[in-house]
C-alpha cells in the first residue's frame, strides 16, 4: 500500500512538473506557435489545488489552429481570469472554458456562475490598481496586466460581460502577430 501511495504521488509530481514546463514555455523562444487549448489545460493543472469544490467544464474546439504568440504571457492571462472566476464562485460552482475559431481569430471564453460584477465596477476592472478585494488579498494589477498582454502585445481584445450568476470574459487573439 505504501508503494502504491509513493507511485501515485510520484505520478502527481511528474504531472505538475510537466504542466509547469508547458505553462512557462521553458526553454522556448519568447514568440512561438502556441496551442491555446494546451495552455489552458496547463493553467488549470497549475491551479488545481484552488479548484476544490469547483467544476471545470471544458468545450475546446478540437481543430483549433495554433497562434503566433507569447505563450507564457498568455498563460498569465488565463491564470488571472481563472483565479478571479474562482473568487467569483467562492469555492463552489462552475467555471466554463471554451475555445473556438472565428474568422482569423482564436476566441477564448472563461465564464463562471458566481456573484457577478456590478455594472458600475465593470468599466474599471482593467484599470491599474483597481480591486474589489480586501487589502492584502489583491493588487489590482491582474486584469490590467492581462489587458495589456492581450491588447498591446497580441493586438487582440478582452471584454467582460457580467450579471449575477454569469460572468464571462472573452479574449480574442489573432492567428498571427503581424
């Protein structure tokens, strides 16, 4: 029984190391062809301990093309959005992660069924240092950094649509950086 436990632990450690290697794009050029579905999966694997009690529902387009991108920076975007979704569902609920292609763009949607973002706050969530979290829990930089990565570095767009029970972030990324 101890050997089985050690083998299981070793497998979990190997899975985490593998996910971290994909997540950070270790030993790869800053710009490369990126598999968005794999990046989302590695992000979910890295955040697994925070996902207890939360159901992740995936709907990935199977033949989604790779895009030219800064892979590790996009994984920061997914991390920031998914961590906010985790906070939004307060440790219990659903987070939906969907990918699709739309006329030369790859679209990623991350949606949760949490409390929602009040309309008066939605206009400010991408502002630097804006946070709704108590002092010491949030810097107010996560979504601002995400916005800059998507819009400035990748020439894409990021939008939020929210109402109580449904908050959806939509990230649109071009297939090529040119």
